[in-house]
């Protein structure tokens, strides 16, 4: 595994000169989140059946970009990955992930944080291992993150200075910070897979 500085540098090198499509995709996602928050009727259903699969689409479009910076159509790809193919599989996987984290958080905030880190790779696995059940996708994330939760926590924490600066821009800076963070996490995920390849059925291990 690389150092935090190396992960951030690798992500920034790939984003340099390619900010526009990533920023626009982030803007669209934030706009969808804003519309969802403004929906008074069925807000929970909107989150479960719209926002959660779109989040899966966004994460995996960042992953695709991390692997190939020449691709285009990131916004279109985000919605295509969200709503085509096994749509309900993505919905169930993300719903269960959030449910499990919420239940752990009810015990205490620290277990909730630990489990959110353990389950954090679920959006990628739902896309890359569609043959797994939603529950097994979550368990696979837990397997990948075994021994690496502190690393990811510190990696995400290393962006706190940038996050504080974004507050001073009335939040506009997050349009650039979110792609930076997500591409960095994609780099982290790719290294995790080298240590524990996505092979076999989790329930059989």
C-alpha cells in the first residue's frame, strides 16, 4: 500500500487537465441531492431508489476515469450505471450498507465509523461483482478493508484542510474537492484488490 501523500499525488496527476467532466458530474450529483432534500413527500423513497444507485454510478464513473482518463460522457455514464442492468441489486446493496452502519451507530458513534469504513468499498463491488448477493458485496468490502480501516480513515482525514477552505468558498470548492477525494479513494481501492482479489464467494470463505 502507498502512503497518503502518494495516493493523493497519483490522483491529482490523473485529474490534472481533466477537471471539467469530473466537476460537472459532481455538480449534477449535488443538484440531484438538493432536489431530493427539497422533496417533502417520499423523501426517503427518493433517497433509496434514486440517490443510492446514482451514488453507485458516480463512484464507478470515477473508478473508470481513474483507469482511463481519455473516456468521455461521465455524466451520462453515471446515470447509465445507476439505472441500467441490475438496478434493484444496487438499491438493495446500498440500502443494506446504510442500514448496517446506522444500526452500529446506534450502539455508539465509534462502531458506526468503523463499520462505515469497513463497508466503504461496497459501491465498487456492486458494480464489479454483480453476481454476488447484496449482502456478500458488503462482506467483500469488509474483507478488503480488513487491516486497512485506519489507513483509509487517515487518508480521508488528510483532506480536512481542503474541506475547511471549501467552507470559505460557500461550498463551491467541494465541486473540485469531491473528485479529488473520490479519485484518491479509487487509487486506494485498486491497491486493496491487489492484496485480496475479488474472487470466489464470500459466504464460502
